[in-house]
């Protein structure tokens, strides 16, 4: 089995199957936090790995986890934009089964944010990307990301404080 470092760096020796086993669960969790639906997140992760298969192996300097996160996020945002333009029925805001498996208070708080803000928050706080990296991934200015994060902090703080006092 190829080591995690080889998968992380996109080494030619790493197989796509092994990359899938290593990165798919985390990608689904991150996308579920962003889109609010576990089944949609699984579908988006699958589509992300189809894109990876089209480009595999990734260049040696490319971080596989980062590449997957950015591609998955862009697919999620594009799907939302497409549904809005074409008037498709929006995806449910919560998935009760999935929400029970994670912190329900956190889920309710995140659900109050728009998807772009939620994506910026997940990428910076949970995944450790810088605001510049998130701005590049989302195709917006760094100041826009900073504004989204400030708005998220202002909105989440009272909700999470209220839940911690219960």
C-alpha cells in the first residue's frame, strides 16, 4: 500500500483507488457541512473523484487533499448556482440522520449561513486554509472572504453561546 505522503503529494505511484479510500470520507464530511445534505455531499464527492480520474496522476507538487477540496467546493457552488438559475427544487436544508451524527447545535448554527460563507468558514477553520487560499479557490477577493468570515462570526457567536448556556 502506498503511504499517505505519496497520496498527499500526488505521486505517480499512488493509485486513484487508494486516494479515494484516504480522502473520500473527509471530503464528504466537508461537503456535507457546506451543502447541508449528506446524500448530495456523497454525489459531489463522487463527481470530484471523476474529475480526479480524468487528470490522474496529479502533478507531484499538487496536494491531493487540497485539490479535491477545491474541486468539490466548486462543483457544489456551481450546482447551487445552476439550480437557482433554472429554478430546480432546492435541496433540503438539513439531513436529520446526518445531523444526529454530528453536533446538532453546530449544524443548526452553520445552517443559518449562506453556502459561500459556510464554505469559507469550513475551509479556514476546519481545513486550515488561509483567507488568500480560500479567495483563490472561490474566485473572489480576499476582502470578500474576510467579510464573509466576520459576518459568520457575528452570526454564529450568539447562537453557539446560547446553546452552551443551555
